[in-house]
């Protein structure tokens, strides 16, 4: 099975299409709002873990992990300056 080589012009065209579609626009306000929401929910769930019995904590743990992971990914993207120039 042979794979065609990708040319630089193909990548340029793809970048232009994605830029025209608005995929590289920075939405700092929306991302900051998402981050605040995820942090609020994550720490509320963390507080919930403190009052739940062990079986309840085990049940809520995947949801908590999701919110902490989503927060970490926004922070990671912030490190690449993908949603803000500062």
C-alpha cells in the first residue's frame, strides 16, 4: 500500500481553509469563562468527596477526574498561547 506524499502547498491550502473557517481565532473571554466553570465544578466535587462515604466517592470520582482533566487541558493550551496572546 502506497501513501501519497503531502506537499507543502497542500498544507498551505489546508491552513488557509481552516483560517477562513475561523478555527484559529482566539476566544479569550469564552475560554476564561469555561476555565472558571470547570474549576468551580471541580472544587465543588472535591468538597463533595470529603463528605461522601467511600462508595459515594468511588462513584463520583470519574466525574471529578473529567473536570480536573478539562481544567488541565485548558491550562495546557494556555501554555501554548492558543487562546490568549498574554
